[in-house]
C-alpha cells in the first residue's frame, strides 16, 4: 500500500505549488493549455480549478475541516475506514484502523494546509525559506498532528466510542527513519519551529524507500536489516504524480551559437529519472499554520518496455525502473565502493535539482523574472549534502534563462546559506573530479569557473601567498583531484553558521579559518535547539502537566517561561512532585523495554543514559571503561556492594555498516552487559542495557526517565549535540566535557548543577601537538590498567582474547580521541555523581534548575536566530 493520491480538487490548492497568478502549471512549461503527455504516455491535465464556473455553493466555498466534536470525528473515521480502506469496522484490522485514524486526522490538517497556501498566495507573496536536507528524523506523526489540531481528547473518546483503544493504534505507526542521527532530528525540529513561528517555508528531502537500517544483535554483534517503513502503508504523504520533475545525469557538454549570436554551452545528458513528489504536512503548534515537507522519490522515465517483455526477457523489461529507483531506495548507501560513492552523489543531486526546479517552475508565477529570485527564496544548506545545488542554480540561470555569468553568479550568491555541522575534516564532503565530470559534466564546468574566479580574487588579495590559495581552492589536488564541497558552500553563501558558540569559534579558527579571515562578516553562530512540542509536551506529559499546573499554560510555544520554575527548586512540595514524575517515567521505560526487547531494568537505580550515534569521537569506549571499573571494584572486593549507589547504564546507538571499530565497540558493550548482568558478585548494584534499534520513538520514552546524561565527546569534536538539550529539559543532570553545546548548558545551569570533567579544547590541541602516547596513561594509572587488562583477558568474551584484540590495541596504541587521557578525570566526576545522587532532595533541586534554565534550547529560538541573522523572512504568515 502506498501513500494515497490527492483528489483532483486538492491538487488545485497544493501548498507551495500554485503559481501566484493562478496560471496553469505544466511539467513542460507549455502555455498551450489543455492536456499534455507525461513520460508514461498518460495525458495529465495541468489547469488548476474547474473548467466551468461552479454552480454549487459547496464548490464555491472554502475548504472546511470536519467539526471538532466526537460525533463528527467518529463519522469521518468510519468514512475513511469504510470507503478508504474498504472494510466495515467489524472486520477491520488494527492496521486498517490506524490508517483510517491517520487519514482522519490528516483531513483536519488538510483544511489548515490549504488555507495557509491560499493566504500566502493571495496576500503579498513573502520571501520563503527553502530548507534543503538529506535527512529528516520525524518520529511518529499521529500524536504530533493530534496535538497541533487540538484533537487528542476528541480522538481518544471517538476511538473508545468505536470500541478501539487509541494506544493500540499508536503502536501500529512506524516512524520514518529518514535520517542517521542528530542532523535528521535537528531538521525535524527546525521545520516544526518554522511552522510554529509562521515562517513561510518549504522543506525538501528524499523519500527513501528504506530508511536507516533496523538494528538487531546476533551473538552480541550488530546486524542490519532493511527498514521497510512503508510496508504497511504511508498515510501522511500526499503524492502528486502529475507534478514530476525530470533530473538528468551523464552525457556531454557542447558549444552552440544562440539566436542572439552568442556562444553558449549546452548539456546533453545521457540518462535521466523523474522525481515524484510527496507532500507531508508540517503543522505549527495550535496556530493554524501548516507548512510543507516535500520528499522526492525517483522513478524511471520509461519504467517498462513492453516489446522486451513480450520477447520473454522479463528482467530486462523493468531494468530501467530498477536502476532509477535505486536513487531513492536506501538512506546513505554504503560508500566504501565506487558504486556506492556514485549513488550517494546521484542522491544528492537528484533531490536538490528536483527541489530548485520545482520552486522556480512550479511555485513562482509563470512570468516570474529569475533576476528577482533572491527576493523570493533563501535556500538553507543543511550540511554539505545539498551543496551541489549551487552549480545547479547557476546552470539553470545560464543555460535555461540565458543570463550572463556575472549576473547569474550575483543572483546565486544571494540565494544560499550554509550550516556546517562538523569539526572533523573527514566529515567535510569531497567528491572526486573524475566522478563529477562523468556524472555531472556541466556542473563540473561551472565549478571550475567559480573556482577560477575565486582563485584570481585570492591571488589579488594575497599576492605571493600561493600556499593559502591552494588551501582555499575549491578544487583540491591531493590526495586526488577533488571538489571540496564545504569550500564551494562558503564561497557561494550569504552566511556560514556553526551550531553552538564553541563550534562556531572553532569553525572560524580551525576548519574554515582562511575563509573567516577573508570574509569575517560572513560567519555567524546559531546554537541548535529542540522542539518542546515533541520532546517535552508529547514525550513527557507528566512533567508538562506539572509545569502547566505551576506556571500556567503558554510555555510550550515560549520556552523562556521555564525560567519561572527557578524559585520552585527550593520548594519541598514541588521537589517531591518532580521526583514523582521521574519515578513515573522510570516505570514507563521499564514497561516499554520489557515489552519491546524483553529487557527488565531493575528498580531503584540511578538511570545513566548514553544514546547517540556510535562514533569514536563520542567516546562510548570511555563510558565502557567506566562500567568495567565499577564492575572490577565490585568483584575484586575493593568496595562493599551495599555501599555502592545502584546504577543502570542504558546505551542506544547504531554503527554505520562499514565502520568496523564502531561495530567492535557495540560487540564489547553487549559482551560486558551479558557478563555484568549475570554475575552474582555484582549483587544487583550494576546493570547494563543496550536495547537495539534506538530511534525517536524510544528516545521519547527513555530521555524523560534518565537521571544522568552522558555527553562525553572529546573537547573540540562535537559540533553541538541536541540530545544534551533534550536530557536537560527533561530533568537529567549532565556529565560532560566542555564541548559543543555542553558549554552553553553549563553556563546556563551553573557549574554546581553540571558534572564537568576532562581537557579543554586548547589542552587537547596542546597534548596532540606534543605527541599523545596512550600507553603511558595505561602504565601509570592502576585503575585504568586493571580495567583494560580485564577486557584484554577475554573475561567478557568467554575467554577469547582475539575477540577484543582490535579494540584493546586501538586504545593502547592509537586512541585517536584521547579516552585514556580523560579517563581519570571522568572516573572522579562519576564518583561525584554517585555521592550527589545519594542526596535525593538536592539532586531534585539540581534537576529542576536544569529544566528551568535551559529554555534557551528551544528550536523556536534557533529559528528566530536564523531569521534575524541569516534569512530575513517574515513570521506569522
């Protein structure tokens, strides 16, 4: 079952699609009217609206959602169930019921969606934000849609009236795993906030058929399974097959003489695909605004060859379809092979080319002058994945609109802004020139010209400094000739921003320091944030109720109001209520993990949580060494178990399929957990859990239950983090380094309410410059030596030393992210955590102050910063 096609009358009101003059829209941009033929040979009607003047008062009226009553909701639900799913209530499955419920809620959203589009179309058109992101980790949509439409209680009562428990239907929803981690979760928070603030925006991405893999464990090792998130139906997407966009690849470029006698360049592609658009509604929080997330799926231009099929070669008959659909098949294909690398570049170009063409051809009026494009759109590049959009816009302006280079470049430089999300050089994308020339030859020509002009400017600005020119060039010569996408983004963007105060400074000082010296005004900071709708209101209803009962409503859309809770940290009655909320959330996560994974967490423990992508710089290995140290203390008799604060450590992490060391770390965590949890000498004082397939749905239950948030990356390596913000806002204390947004969290909550440890970024740089030797830390710290020796002995791997040799060897002889150097400070800080947790009343006070002082980390504030510092668009439209 696929996403339901939109009725024809809704196509006419497609948000962010209608031309503002009401003119017909066509794929070919033909002005002849009537029907035109699609690539499948079907005749699509492109006029908007009816052919004749309607005589029905209903047809002439506005789009109205069903009434907000239980009876009206039941009626709409049964209509969807009977006529959408084609089943009576008595014969319906849980999946039938969920799909009908989702489409019922969608129908309430639809009226707001269409009204938002109508208002923006008929009022003076405002400048829009085009958010370009390869990832969106949206989470489940049902509850967020119910919250936005204020239908939660009505829908619950309506389902009860139909003999259905709405919680059963909630569990039926599969979240779209269209992201790998923080980048996708951030994008989802940002589009939520853009809608809540009423910013005119449209987000673009890829509708991957298979999202981030489903993680399972076999013999303690990660095994990836496909994430077929659409297998049971996708009720939230609205597909528009008549609005496909062609996207081309390969071929060659030739010179020709235009009608005006000028020489021009023309790209003749070798092959192409069609980008099929799916619209997903993004509702603002109870403000009537519904924005659009537009995801693209690839399909073949000619998906089926009947002649070949009739000749008996059935596989060859659908080869083109299979080849084309690979582009949007899987999130981030493994790129250690040339084929995987090429597919990634195809994906990136596919979605930005479709998005830019869609905006220019289908959103702007037919007679729109592209010279005015900067007044109508700012494309935000969410990391380097969409940067190929820069030469694509240049190609459109030069080749399709016949602009001169200087004019096209002046326009392009006003239409993009770039967010850098990393401090790791290896995470800044580069593409081999050979691949780019083969796959996108015209774009490579344009990049060469951009770089030629840029290098000439550099040589004029820095005469004789050829080394600087080579460092800053968009084209790198070593180790292979390649395109530096971060450099291209920086050269072509109005602004470049980091995502936390420290990150933005390091971005200017280290990652793009030459560029910040050349254009200091181009660099700014926008600290990340999270949406309080999903990550407090929905995920932590008990805490949300306590907050509302204490300071009143309205804080969900104005998180600065949490500051009003500061005084209640010294209120004994409030602290008791706050502890009761945390206890409730711990009971909830225990129930979830028992049901979901058969994991029975013990009661009465400090809940210590580390959930994030598995990467060496995030230092899950350091957390593992802490667990082994606690275990060693218990089994060696160094400490009496009864004197130890009981602690449960929960991990959640996926390792990239080709990341060998990350997978070895997962294997060892699971092996340690298996040993620790079954050793009677531990006496119930230590428990380790690693539920597989950590995702947004699990995060919404786990984060509110946590007592301690592990944010222990090496200083200077984490750009920002957003998990750290979610934990603090939900009443967990942070143990962390001065890295990313930890710095700002600590400054806001106070040193006394944050467990700081480890080297600062300058100290890290100094140690690395002197020459870091991890083995020296092993030799001089007996506690560390015992922990590593216990691992190396095979104690946790059934006596097998070989199973852990690569992990141990890397720690002792490489340790690229200095886990051993920070080990002693980390253990000392964890001992302070244990002592502090023993005073539950004061711990509650500290946790309340964390909630009260972290309202700054709302994604609403982040989006206001983007609007003020970068986009300069209106809100409330």
